C-alpha cells in the first residue's frame, strides 16, 4: 500500500485540521481585481443587452400594433366591398318576377321551355343585360339546376364547367358564395353565386326554396388596387400584399402585374406577427396578416427587418457608450478604495478563511459520524485491490475488527466466489472510468445474503486514478419480500385463470398458449425482460372480464347476434375495472384493455389507432386471434396457423407489420414449429 493511499484512511483524514490562517491569501491581488473587473464588464454587457432587448421588444410591439390595425382595416375594406357588391344583385334576386321565372324553370325540369316561358325570355334578357350595364359587370347568368344558363346578359363570356358546377352546388345553400379570384390575362375576375328563392316560403322555412342561381361575374382589379393603395403614413420599404389560398399554399395576387395570380410554394402566411421571407432575394420582413371574411384571401403587410430595427442601431451605440463610461468610473473608484484599504482587507480575508476552515472541520466531523452509523458497507481500495479504509458497517458484515481491515483484499473479507465478481467490477471501473453496479448473492458467516454492489473511481484534482470506492447494501430482506409478493401474485393469477377456464370450455389452455406465443414474439422484438413479464401476466388475465358476461352468451354454441356481441365486447371495460381493483400494474391493465384495438381504428372499446396502441397490446391482440382461430367452434371450422398468419400479412392497415414479421420469425423456429403442432392438433 502506497503512502498516498494510506493517507486516504477516512478517520485520520478527518482528524487533520486546516491551518489556522490561509497562506498566501493576498498574494494575487491583480488576479482578484481582474476577475472583479471581468465580472463588472460582463454585468455591464448583460445590463446593456437587457436594455437593448427591451427596446427591440418595444419597437416590435409598436410595429405589430400598427400592422395589425392596418391589415385589419384593409381586410375590412375588401370585406365591405364584397358585401356591397353582393347587395347589388337584390333588384334581380328579390324581384318577384325573376323569382317566379326561376321557379317555373325549375318546375319545367329543363329541356325545351314551355311557350309561356319562352315568351318571357326577351324581357328577362333585357332586364339582366340592363342590370349588368348599370353595375359595370362582366356578365350575369341565370343557371338552372341542370347547369344550363337559361338567361345570360348580352356579350357575357361563356361559362366554364367549373362555374356551372359551382352554380349547381349553390342550390343546396342559402347564403351567397364568392369564388376565388382568377386571372383573366388583363383583369382579375370574381364570381358571385347568389341563390334566388321561391316567392313564398313553405311552412317551417325562414326563406323559400332555392329555385335558381344568379351567377354574377365582375372585375376585382380596381377594388383590390384601391384596398392595397399605399398610404402616406407607410414606412420606407413597406409592402402590402394580398394572398389567395390555393391548396396548401398561398398565391400572390397582383392586379397591376402579369401574371396577376403568381403561384408559389409558400405555405406559411399566418396571421400572427412574425419574421418571414417575402421574396426570393433572402430579405426577411416583419409581417402581420388578416383573413378577409368569407374568402380564402389574406391581407399581409410587411416591413424589412433592417428598416424595422434601424432605430435600434443608434440606441445600441448610446447604451454601449454609457455602459463603457460607467465601467471606467466604477473601476477607478473601486481601485482607489481597494488600495487604501488593502491592509484591512487582508486581515478580514484571513479571518474569513479561518472561519471557513472551522466550518469545514465541523462538516468533516459530521460526515465521519454519518459514515460510522450508516448501514451500507463502504470501503476504499487502492490500485492493487487492498483496502485502505472500511466503515464500521463493513467490519460488522465481514466479522473483522475495523482496525485490521486495512491491507486486506476482497478475497480475505468475502471469499473466492464473491472476490471474483468484485474483481470483475473493479476492472470495468478502471478501464471505463464509469461507475458500475450489480446484484448477487454472497456467502457470509450469517448465511447467504443478497447484496447490491456499487463501485466508482476515486480521482485526484488532476483526474489521476487513486482508488475505487465500494458501496455494498444488504437487500436480502427486500428481495425476499419481493419474491414472496411475486409468488403470491402468480398464485392469484393462476387461480383466476383456472376459474375462467373452468367456467368457459373454449378458454381451456387459451391464456397459456397466448402467453407462450406473446413472450417469444416479444423476445424477437427485443422487448426488455420486465415488459415481457407484464405481457405474460397480461396474457393470463386477458380473459378475466368474460367472467361478467352471462354464461348463455359466453358459452353459446352458435354465432352471436349483434346485440349479444355488444354485450360480449363489454368484457374489456369490465376487465379494466377488475384489474384496477386488484392493484395490478398499470402496464398490464393497458395491454389487456387495448388488445382488441386495431391499427386503423376499427377495434374496440375506444377505437384507438396507430401508435396510440401499446406494442404489448398489439402482440397480445394478434396472439389472441391466432390461438382462437385455430381452435374449432360449433359455428365455424378451425383454420391453420399459416392461414391465420396470411390474414395478418394481407391486412397491414389493421395489424402492425413489424409484429407480423416477428410472429413469422418465431413460427419458423423449432419452438415455433412445436407450438404450431400443438395448436393445430385439434384441426381436422
């Protein structure tokens, strides 16, 4: 044992007192001053950055407020224009003559119009043409339920199939519909689909039945240009754009440019204030948006980041200048005071070190007292594996006098078998430098004890290896209690399973085969041992809820009716309630109550899908189906394991393909083939 390691003996180490006064406490004034100056500089920078950050926040909050007010006003202006334009159609849609004409067209059922309606066409044609001219529209049409234009204003362009389809769909709506903007080469056009109601409403209806649809086509370019017209209050570089939703992306609407609707791959045009790129040159803008009511339009205003934060640059210069001046003043004042009080400070520092040394000694004595009374075994060995310290608990456990343990090895204290395990742990710590732990049995004078051993590396200030600290806890009583508890649990589960199988002949051996199959599949999926134990328990308890099902339904020879099937499905919830009252592990309850769920949400009782279903439940669900299907019933024949697996393979939307693959891998093994032979023994 080296002299260095011998000095590590804890009781002696704790008995050493620190010097009464710290040596050389005031030999590095420049270093201390430098540290204080650095701390002050960091503080000044921190405070300066806090002020700058606050200023930036205030600037952006002000910008956000202005932008939100501006885009809301522009959006309201466009919404008002849309509403006002829709109201222009009232002379047509509210006219009893037009309502009656549309109603009669609907009654005629399309095709050739009766002579009376044909006689009215010229008058209606003139009326709708006058309406278009008075309101400066592109065109207007009266569309019947068959998509045919029974009236059209003079000079109106032809309707597209899409316009006709939208007009026909308007018959199912009572509100006015506005179509998306569309690019017409030299203009932006918009369609209004306006329902025309029957002259009189039937009983129970607020309005009459929709008997016709007026399609009103007009130019939107001037209105949009007016709404987006720059204001004298706008900041330099500010942009105001209108975007229209197209699928998952937004398209830029530009009435004065070509193309007027520019497609893009932009999907982030949210209303929230934020920093976004609005062009392809990499310039970022602070933007706010507002949805135009009743449309897929978004009015968005943006200000370049550099413009928005230009005022911040001047503010930064001022703040950093003040901070630098403050730093120089404080350093000058502190330096003068420090030099004038150097002697007094040195004495005060010495007193502080002395007080600190006394506190450390008191803490060491307290640590020694705790170490001496603790029940865990604590030891320290050097690089050669010889003990340089052992606490009283270790001495009592090994039945050696405490003073005689120094210089002994693990073999001397614990015997050959335990020494080999402890030496393996020592080697792991010395090679990796990381703590390690293990649980194993150890022969002692008081019989076999179960211990938890933890080992860690002890290093000096330069991280050089000094020794290994060993902490051993005697957990014999705890492990014994746990084993007894587990055994009681297994017996309880075994009794429950036997009771279920005695009450239902179809369940005989079902749970045991489910457990065997599920455990082997879980091994292939590298599921930890603890989770596999839960799966085995879940398999045994998977049918417990069926105890609550009436015997005439549970043991019925024929196929269950829909009502009986709904009652049978209730066993899942009942199983959850019973297991909860039994204080069963929550993972087991989850597996049992989810094993009838399916990947596509078609299962029960909660229609979970995908990753919402625990992997243990997925395994149990497939095992339950496979075991059940290869067992014959009075109302159906049994199928082979391969036929059951083919159902799994061909329905990946219901059954997890990874679990299906694991089932296939197991069934190809020797144990799997034996299980297949056992399952298929009753077929045929």
